């Protein structure tokens, strides 16, 4: 089994422990955790959609929990015997728990179940304190590179007039 040692990187970085733990555990969880199948889709820069195939489950049998940086989707079928005798049972109808690690500032917006597919909409909401902002130096804000300088605007007017 191939295992990558992240010890040299752990020594030279601060605050990335969770990332290295995820990378180290990825091989173990991927081999045994393949039910139910799912898709993760980026809809926009700040919107994501998780689709989980949950054929045979009703909305009452599915539990979705979002806490801190983790989304947990659980499905629990009733074990009631309904008198049916299967000759072949190819549709998996077993209980499951699927965990998704979420980045900081990701919140769950909505969830829906249609045609055996559970969809969970996610939104990245960056707080105002973390958004980039301009800092004035001695009370003066620098002009951005996109805005032409006043001299060049005057030159352009002079050229147009000529």
C-alpha cells in the first residue's frame, strides 16, 4: 500500500494539520466508502451542488446534518418485513452514512429529493472582514491600474479634438 509521508511539510507549515489529515486518510476511506454514489458540481464561483443517488429512500428516511466544517447525510431504512420474496436484489437498500468535509464559510442552502436523487445546495459566504479591501496611505487611496490617469485622459481628449 502506497502511503505518503507528510512529516517534512508538517514541520514547515502552520495551520494545515486538517488538510494533511485529510490527505493521509483519503486512501483508507476511498477504498471502502463507495455507497451511495455521489457527484460534486461547481455551479458558480461561490455555489456548489452535491447529488447523492438514494434510490428507494423517502424524505423521512434521510437525515442531513451540517455542523462546523462537515456535512453528514444519513439514510436509514425501516427493517419491517413486508412479506416480499426477492429472487434477485440488485438495488442496494441498506443504511448509509456519507460525510463531506466542507471548507470554511460554506453553508447549506437547500436540499431536495426527486427521482431517487438527493441534491444539497451549498453556498460560500465570505464574511466582510475577510474580503479584500483597499488601505489608504496617508489618507490617499491609490488609483487602480484599470483607471486611466488624468494626464492620459487629457491627452485622449486633445487627440480626439484634433
